């Protein structure tokens, strides 16, 4: 049984659906890394480069939009509690 990818590429903007998506399931590790980085006070530019694979110096608007939307989605996913606790147990 395989889990989610450990370091997947991301879309420019995270989903904003009212339910979990396949994208969310594929990016659970990304969401965890974003939440950890925020908790540690990491600079968003470094997080965009390392976690989201977007160079914030070359593409600052794209990097900021991706960072902001993915962090918001990570928080939504955690607040919903389904994905990070196991979407399979309903």
C-alpha cells in the first residue's frame, strides 16, 4: 500500500472546494510541511522554494499566491480533521 507522494509539485493555487479532493490527498505531506514551517516561523519565501518548488525571487507573485492558498488549504484540511487523521475512516 503506497501513501501520498513525499515532495510533489504543486498547482499555482490550491483547491478551494468545500470537500476534500484528490489533490488534497496527493498533497497531504505538502500541507504538513507548510504547517510545520509556519509553526517554526520560517520565511514564506524559503518555504515557497523548498516545499512548493517556486522561486520567490524570480516569480514573487506566483510564489506568494501559491504559498498563501496552500497554507490556507492546509489549515482547512486540519480543521476539517478528515484528511490528516485518515480519510478512509468515515
